[in-house]
C-alpha cells in the first residue's frame, strides 16, 4: 500500500532562518506531488505541484521554493523565513489526471518567532 | 476567487442526528470531492462524484451534485462523536490543469455525545 511521510511534525524557527521540509512517498511510482499551506481555520492554499522529477509549478509568488530531486521526494525550502510563513504545511500525492483524489501527509506545524 | 465555498462554516449537532454540509463552486468541473480533516492532521479523501453523476453513497455518507446550480451537498447520517472534524469540498476545473484541485475553506462539524 502507498504511504506518505512528512517531517518534522512541528518546527519553531527564528525570522530570517532557512527552512527545509521533506516529504516522501512509498509504494507508488511517478506520483504527482503537492505542497499546501493552511492558515488557522482556513482552507488549503496550493503552493507548488510537480508531475515529474525536476518539474515544479509554482502557484503563489513568495519566498518559498520547491524541489523534486527524486521521483518520490518533494522538498519545500526557504532561504530566509518571514513571520508570514507561519502555518500548517501539508504534502500530498496523487496519480493520474482529471482531478484524481489526493492523499495527504500529517503535516508540519511551522511557527516563526 | 474561491472555487469551492462550504456552508455552514460551523455546525454543531447531537450524536445520532444527521449532518448536512453544502458546497458551491463557480466554474464547470470534471468532478467534485469531499475530504475530512481531524484537528492537526492531514486531509483524508472521503468520496468523489463525477460531473455526470447526481448522487453517490459510501457507508453513512451521501453526496449529491447539481451541476446546474453548481452545488453539492454531503450528508452524514446517524452521526457519531468520532465524526467531529472539518469537511472540505475540492474541485478540478473543466479545461483547467489536470493536476490541481481547489479546496474550499471547510465546515467544522462538532458532534456532541
């Protein structure tokens, strides 16, 4: 069966520090991969998605970036965190096209101090 | 603009009662999905209904879709305390990217024992 791992579960970082969040998927190949951010009590904002190694689509201009160095690995990064980067970050995967269902990790709670 | 909008924003019921949540969207879709999110966790896919379907059932869940009104409803029958969670609808736009879903802001359901 397929599983998705996301870490760390919680992270507290000072303003201006770098960020690296990692997500890996097991049990499937060539998945579509997604990074979302969820503000408290709000819906999901799509940040990046990838349909293959090295292919990244950015949805929202910001100081975050994403990379997909391997088929089942998706990394969210920042060189300098802002206070506004605080939130709940979720990674997800799907297969195929046509609005396939997505499968989510348990998220990373990021607090910027 | 927000593609999926759920209402109500919050719903509180007693165990055993039925819960109905609604979702409206703006553009034509291929399919509509419902997800559940327990507090502090990732989203879990519940059910997918295609644009040519009008009703779908899965266990205690019943989903309807009215494409003429651009709306959907999720009914949970005989609710349990364990159904307490946020519920989101998600759509993929007809003619849009085949890989993206747009999520609403969700309905927070509280089932009181």
